[in-house]
C-alpha cells in the first residue's frame, strides 16, 4: 500500500463476483474498473479516493489475513479454513446474504448403515483391520476436517488432499468419503454421495470482512465509517417495510403493533394525520391485520432503499475490533 487510503478487495471472478458488485451498487458505492476486466485495480464510486483490488476469493482471504487490504468480500469457509486463529486477524463486518454453501461430510449412498458421524467413527475404527489401510477422506478443507473429526472423536483416518472434482474420489477409489462444499446438492447426488445427518461442518455465506492487521490510518478509518454507514443503511432498509395508514387511536394502535417489532420513527401524527411505521418485513401482513382490526381502512406497504439512522452499529463494532 503506497498511500494511507482505504483498499477494498473485491472478487474479480468466480461465484461471488456478480453478487459482490450488486451489493456495493445497492449501497450506492458502485465498483468501477476503468481499465476493463483485465485491470486489477479500480475504485469505488460515491466516495473519494477508495482503491479496489480485484482478486479471487481465496486471495482476498489471504490479503485480509496479512493486512495488505483493509476490507474485502469473501466466503466464511475460506476464512475459517485458511486463516490460522482467524478471529485475531479477521473481523466479520456483516453477512451478505449470498454465496450460501455448506461444508459437509459425505459418504457413498451405498453405505446404508452409515447415517451419522458416530456411524462414521465406527467405520473408521474398524477400517484398517478390514481393508489394510486407514479410512481416507478427500478434501481441500484440511483444517475444518481435522477440527470437526476431532470433535467427533474420529482419529483413525487420513486426509487425501483434493484440489478439484473431490466428489469423484470415492468412485475413482482415491478415498472412501469426502468433505466438500455444496449448495444445491446436485454434484453430490450425481456422484451417489449423501450428507451425514450431523455432518454439516459449517454453513457458509459471503461476508464483508475487515483486516485487524492492516495499517489503519485516520483516513482509512473515516472512509470505512462512511462505507459501513451506507452498507448498514441499505441492510436496514432491506429488512424493513414502510407501512402507512390512518386511524383514530394511533397511539393505541402503535402500542399494539410494537409487540410485532413495529416502530414509529417520525412519532405519532397530529389528530387525523397519517401514521408511518417501520415494520420487520416478515411481520408486515400481521401488522396490517392488526391495524385493520383497530379501524384502519387502508394500509399501504412500501419497500425502502435506505434507512439512515443515528446509530452506527457496524462502524462502531469495527472500531472496537481494531482497538
Ligand atoms: N456451490 C459452491 N461451490 C463452491 N463455492 C461456493 C459455492 N457457493 C458459494 N461458494 C463460495 O465461493 C467461494 C469460492 O468461489 P470460487 O470457487 O468461485 O472462487 P475462485 O474464483 O474459483 O477462486 P480460486 O481460484 O482462488 O479458487 C467458496 O469458498 C464459497 O465461499
Ligand atoms: O452442490 P452444488 O450446487 O452441486 O455445488 C457444489 C460444487 O460446486 C463447487 O465446485 P466449483 O464449481 O466451484 O468448481 P471448483 O471446485 O473448481 O471451484 C464445489 O466444489 C462442488 O463441486
Ligand atoms: Mg473455485
């Protein structure tokens, strides 16, 4: 880093790229790549002097861990697998609601007696005596596997490192079982593999992450505060609906819907005026029912683009993590 400005690492390819760009766009901070797709440096629109490094998801994780970039978008699976003592180096700013994938233990469908990790432990304990070698697990998630198997008391196995087509390992005879990431399950099914019932090691999704090791200048901290305020405002808006209505007893109605999480951010209306509520999106129908039961004739519901608020919980949590 040649200057003290903020540097954000954004996926330049792979499964997270498109959604990561859409996420910054929604927050009013479009990712700009002036030199075209082959230029590995860009900048963020909507804010001055923020640099973007375009990298693959695994490179982003590494650069965050060593502190070469301040913020980045990557998968939780990569953070937990590839960064030793990750919580000391990486602060999870927020989940991003995309890049969902589970890291799972899967065995051949034909193993009808093996449904749980305890069953797999039994197989592992007897495997060498029966077959002349240890149970082999194909995976690129060596650290997550080691931790999870240890928690389940499985010690008698061997990892076979696999960097691609892991699901093919049992059929090809390279391993007996696998640990890999799955989203739709179609690759597992196509390879006649099943997930053990308690074999989900990690439910991963993309996160905005911050490096606790980077050099955080005053400028970089201030830029991060601005960015996180917009990100938090967009996230708040996404989980909220604006509900408007008119009733005789607005105060009584507000008290009744408060139990459903509704708030009146602009206060109670003067007599006869419209009441504006903010309601968690999942509770909108229940709130509308209650309002009509209390005499509201019409209730409108609208999506919001932004909800700016007085508190800065995301930025404050980052400051606390950076010390
Ligand atoms: N079905 C999926 N399979 C694999 N990764 C997924 C899936 N769904 C979401 N992801 C997320 O995407 C991350 C990896 O993305 P991807 O494999 O596209 O990167 P990449 O560009 O291939 O990077 P690299 O070349 O460094 O492996 C995973 O670690 C995970 O967090
Ligand atoms: O459950 P599904 O929806 O079928 O997805 C799972 C598959 O996707 C990933 O591979 P990817 O296509 O990223 O190839 P890679 O291993 O080369 O990264 C992963 O390693 C699985 O093979
Ligand atoms: Mg990949």
